[in-house]
């Protein structure tokens, strides 16, 4: 008899990914859009959101936590 344990599939939404990345920072910190995007893409390589959509989420979340944002994701 083969028994396979039920393993829940974790579907991280873009907002959850952004929240997870920003959780490593504190109020007053500066967030690099390039570093945040890289971290999100590493956490979930299948994320279908565009960089611009993710940057918008990063900015909105960072502002709500009184963090500064450096827009360096296009300077690659």
C-alpha cells in the first residue's frame, strides 16, 4: 500500500510576497526596488505579476510602514 502524505500547496500571492520581503525592514529604512524584486522572484519564480505591478505594491506597502523607496530596478 502506497501512502502519500497530503502536503498543502502554498500559493503565495503577490501581496504576501511583498509583505514577506518588507517584513525584514523597519520604519525609516530605505527599500531598493531592485533588491525587493530580486527577493520576490527568488521566493516565487512563477509569480506572473510584472515588475511594474510589484513595484507599485512595494511602494504602497513601504509608504504605509514609513519606509523610503529607491527606484533602482531599471538601472540594471
